[in-house]
C-alpha cells in the first residue's frame, strides 16, 4: 500500500513513525508540490491512498471516480485573504470586481477559489459569470492542469494565461487574482499589488463565528476497489490519520505552558490563546458530524459554480462506513 500526502502538522507523525495499516507497514510519501501528488494519483495511478483537493475529487465523481473520500481533512484555510488586486485597477471592494479580468491558478474553481467565490456570492452578491477568467501558472507560464476535467458554465468566459499570473497581476494585465498561494510579487513587497481584504483576519474570524465554518481544502481518498477487498480499511485509515492530527494538536496544548517556544514566531502563544477562546476544544476536527456545515456549503458552492452536474450528497462523496463519524 502506498500513501501520499503533504507534510503538515496534521500529518507529520505519519512521516516520523512506522505506520501499520491492516497489519501492513507502509511508507508515507510526499512530493514537492500538492498538484504533483494529485497528478501522480489521478494520471499515474501511483498511490492507493492520497491527499486530494475536494474539487478534484468531486469532478472525478462526475466521471465515475475510482476513489472514495475519507472524512480526513489535513488542509484547511480561511480564504478572505486569497484575493489579490492590482492597485491601479480601481478595485476597492467586492462590488468593484464586476466586469473585470480575474486570474485563477491551475483550474477554474480550484479549492480556494470555490470557497472564496462562494463566500463572495453569499455575502456580497458576486457573480463569476460577470467576469473574464484567465487560468494558468502562478509564478511561471503553465497550461491549466491536464490531469483533471475542466467543467465550467457556458456563460463563464475562461481563457489560458499568456504569462505567469503573478507577473500579469503585477503588470496590470489582469485586475485581480484568486490564488491558493501568496504570489511572489506580494512577498517581494510590490507596490502594484494588494489584498482585496487587507485586514482579513477580523473578517475571517467574524465569518467563522457567524457560520461555524472553517473552510476545508483537501480530503484523503482511497481506491474504491481496495476498500471493497479489505473490509475495515477505511476505519483503520481514518483512525491512523486522526492519531497523527491529535498528536499535533496535543503539542500545541502542552506548549501553552511554555509560551509556544518550540516555534520561531513571536506572540505565537497569544494567537493560540485567541484561537482557544474562539474554537471548540478540537479546533481541527475530522469526521462528518463536526464538518457537516462546511462540507454541505462546499458541495453547494461547487454546484452553483457549475463544477458539479448536480448537487451531490455527503453519502455519495465519503466512505459509507464513516458517515457516522
């Protein structure tokens, strides 16, 4: 059995300890980028179990996917911070996005894009079809991902970027960018680029307080035929990933006593204390019940944005034996 995921706090223990699943010792692998893991899973068929972006999984379901998802969510990010604008575009708020040329990394509707478009649609009346969309690489010219279907509504104009999206944003060739990662021009302090929501943390905290949603980017998927051949494997994998996540959370809890000195971040302890006041004891839950609101919101957004042929149900997306988690 081959398992692949990125190395996060939530998965770090899997790389440090011997992982035994269904009586078999397995080696957990990673790659230089997340799209590389996705492509090696989908196109190369290299892995039995792997991290996969939610939108990639849902697109495959429409095509008759060989994978089933586990309610294991190693990657979650609040996304008000992920829209960047050229300061000369005149965009000062969400209402100014109408009629603009917007960039998006990799595919129309990658995980972070689905979330922020959905949030903007719900809360600010944003309509993706009112814009022109340019898809490509973030820091170097690259075609849209070729290993995944590219659905989008007929009334949404989508073209391929001629240059890297970061360079196009910096030069004003696109008005704004919806990105999973922070563009290098922002990290370099370019005066030409700013966030749509510069003071994003209060907005994201308010969104969480009102909705209870901590946006989920990725799940872990397993080959369907493997689950059919090995009863109980889904539960064992779920427990294995949960132990790794719980171990990481435990380190944060224990190190509150030591002012989080294991990190190099000043005031990390203050951030942990603010988060402890806002979130439940398990602030990064796995399973269906604790994540139902977030998951159903993502399924709705995915359908509303024309990425799913119909509104999918949770029991169609996740392993049946884990619907009680």
